[in-house]
């Protein structure tokens, strides 16, 4: 199987926040922690665009690179997960992440920062799949139930695509070909690498 | 006598300063998703989606792909 990936189709996202609600409900995420958020660019201006953002489970995840206690690991499907028993809540991953995915509960005394929480691609954590211990720390494990992430499955306009990267790319490509616009996939290059990223401009193109 | 008591007390206090050896705890291994959940019987629970058998990796992958096509690809559903 190819890697699990997320894509948000900005042409379709209507900023309903259904994905945010689905995520919070499915995993019983506490107040103040938002594993998924909807971001609107040029809000209020004609042509505004909205995208749903969470952990993108990057191919070369910066959070994994900077974690001083090595609490992150990657599953066979490419889902980036972490072990809350190892996390010390230092917040380095929060600074490294280009998507603002790591969240920190601040319900402790004096607003002390707790252990990091983030999107798990509905794949739980290192505890036994589907166990109560896993649910309390990481939320539901839908992948082990043969399901896809709740946010994408609840998306009413199907703007948020999640699952096998090849299938995601196929679905998105079909849409772009059909409508003839909206090929920009925000975050795709940053998370999964891009052939264009970092390349010098072609000869003759204005710089 | 005074010295003995003092040294004994100091020695007893210093035992609290002992440092236990620390090893870096690496993340525990995670069971692959295709093995299913541990709460139900034979890897499946009441919430497990039908169409695959826990432990069958290929079946799990095919089931997820089919679910993805059916739920997210509206072009294949409409045409």
C-alpha cells in the first residue's frame, strides 16, 4: 500500500468546520486542543479560500527530527504517531511543524504545558489497538476498524481527502481535469515533497 | 561519640542523593492496523467495518481503497 496522505481541495472547502467537529467528537478531544482546524485565506475578500489543516504525516517529518526524546514513530502506512509516555511536552515539535499540528493541553496548574497531542490519522497510538488505554490517550483507532479518518469521511463537500496517497492523487486529478482549475494543493509539496520545490526557475522565465 | 553520630547521620542523608541509572525509553512498537482491534473477538469488534478479515493485510488495503473510492470519489459515483 502507498502512504496515507491528506489533501484539502480549496475549491470545495466551504469552511463548515464539519471536519473539526467530527475529529473532536470522535476522539473526545478536550477544550483548547484542536487537532484539526479550518484556515481561511483572504477572509471576507471575494475569492477567499479555505483549507482544513492538521498533521499531514509528512514523509520527512520535522517533528521527528527535532524531538529530543525520540517519542515519534512512523507506521508501515506512513502515519506519524507519537508515544505520550515518552513525550516531555517541551514543544520543539510545535516550532518545527510547518502546519501548526502539535497541540498542548494547558489545564494544569499555572497553565503548565502538558504532553503533546496531535492528529493520529485515526490510527491511535502504541497501546493495544482499540483498547481503552489507547482511546484515553489518543482517541479512536479507526484504521484498525477498516475505516478512514473521521474528518474526511464526514466532509460534506468531499473537500478533504484522506487515505492511500495514490487514490487521493487520482481523485484530485480527476476533479482538476473536469473543472479545469484549482490544481493548487496547499501543503502537499511541504509535506510529501515536490519536484518543483527548490528547483531553479526555467531559462527564459522572469525571475 | 559525637563524630560517629554526625557521620552516620550525614551518610544516611547522602543515600538520598543516589542516582538511578536512566535509559532512554524508545517508543513502544505498535501493532499494524490490519491486525484489527484487540477489544473484540478475532480482531474485530462491533465497530469494525465489514468486507475484510483482521490479519489479512491485502484484504484490509483493498477494503480501505474501496471505501475511499465509494466515499470520496463522487465522479465515480455519479458517472
